[in-house]
């Protein structure tokens, strides 16, 4: 079912809950990684060139991440993951950027990266299995994206949503906060929906999909969000490696297990921390939630039929997938369903949905590229496709 290098446990944890044994085990993994480094380097240098066309150092990065993450439990990852506000403030100081924070409803926050002009905005929701805060690599890549657009003559604002994490907060909390973030951007800050690029990676990718789903199929626990009649569609939707299914029986789940950063165990654990399964009782240590909440089309967009997506109020959608990620097959399947439903609402030949499989790239590759030293850094397909879409939307 899952990675057999660590014990299978669905017991929830925040940083304070991680046991001494788990902390020591994480140290052992770090020591093993140091010992394995020479072997990993030799394997990379003697191996075939990366399909993505990138240099050997990118392949080494992926192997290092795979080696380390294959040997830890999601509980232990919390040891290296400070809260989102702390991360953003730390990176703002490092990159010499001014950040302001707005507290919005239901406990969510919007962090404004740099000056807010109020005309065009990239609203991003980070991933991490709903359990992890934003990482340094997220912030660095978003900063790079803003700087790239500036060089192209586009002065777009960057807003980063901070949402409550599992297991303390469970479904539909994160979806509610995502909807409120978009509502705040449009109705409080006054951004024209057509000038909004709504993006998210991994779990955040699911949240942006579920939020636009809410626009046409309001979730019963969340206040409907109605776009202005004068501008009834968002400029663009960009789910990057979106986590659209909890299933772990896809072929890519097995084939990419030795390359990627997401493992079946992670999917099994994080999904249980988010929402109760319909086929088993809740873990005794998980906070109770309303029994009516279980798997549905919002927390697993792959469960929705094509007709669910007809009429989605978005001008353009770009779904980005890493060819070598474990979630690849499930996202491709979702992308086909999503595009089929959206195309029923537009004239033939005018599809507004692009599903791009990025050859040789892993889960949310563009963010993990930030671990590469500057002199070796080369943007891959995932990064350039996203940037090109932003340029097109913001220049219209």
C-alpha cells in the first residue's frame, strides 16, 4: 500500500506531538542521507540524461529528496516546517521584500508580497498535504515569478493565502478559507476577476479547483460567492500538480515511487487527517467533525463527472503535471474530465483548458527548482508554461 521504509500510522500530529523516538529517527535519516550522497552522485553522473533536458544537478536534487522523504513519516516532516507567517517573514527579510498581512474571516490570512497596486493579482495557495505550512521553496519561486513578470513589464500584485492546517482543522475548513480569500480579493480589495490568476500547488491546487467548483455548485457549509455581473469570469485558474484523488492504485503511484517526493503513504495519511473516510472509523486522536463530511467532489475533484464542470467561470485553465510524479495518472484523468465538461459550455474548437504534462519533471517541480544553486538554475516546462499564461492574462 505504502512506502515500507517507515511504520504505517494514521495517528495525527502537530510539531508538539512528534515523539522523541520519531525525532531521533529523523536524525538517523539525515545521517543515512549524508552517507549515501557519494553513491547518489555516482548514480546520477553515470545515469541517462534527464528527460526534462535539465542538467545532472536537477536529477541529483530529485534523488536526494526521494531518498530522504521515503524514509520519514508525515508526522516527522513537521520538525522542519515552521508556521506560514514565520516562513514568509523570514523569507521577506532574506529577500528584502516588504510584506503586509490582512486577517480575513474564518481564521485565514492574506500575505501581500511587496507593494499592493490593486490592479492585477496572482493569488496563490500553497500545498503540503493540508498539513504543512508554506516552504522556503514556495516563497522563493513565487518571488521569482513576480520578478519575472516585472521584467516583462507586468506589475502584478502577489497575494499568498494562509489557511489552517490539519489535523487541528479539518475539511471543509480549508475550502471555506480559500473561498473567503477569493471573496476578499474581489469584494473587499476590489480586483477585477478578469485580472486575477488563481493558482495553487498540490493540496493548494485542489483548493483552487474546489473554490471555482463552489462558484457554480455552492458547498452547503459555505456562503455562495457570486462574481460581479460586469466581470463574471476569473482571468485564469492554474492548478500545479493538484491533489485531486485519494486513490493510491494508479500505475504512476508505483512507477514514480523511486523518483518523486509524494508517496502512497503520504496520500493515505494526509487524506485521513483532512476528512473521514466512508469505509472506516475516524482515528481516535483526530478531532471530531460532522459525520456528513466525507469524500466528495470538493475534497476529491476527480469524483465529479464532466457535467459538474460545465459553466466554470474561468477564462483560461492551465493544469500542470510532472510526468514523473506519483499523482500523474490521477491528474491526467481529472484533466480530461474537467476539459470535457468545460468544453460543453464553449464553441467547438475554442477550448480554454490546457493540460500540460511536463516531461521528466516531478511533483511541483518548479518549486523544488529553488533548491538548485543560482548558477545552475534553469526554469523547466512547468515554470515557463505558468509564466507564459500569467503574461497572456495580465497583458490582455
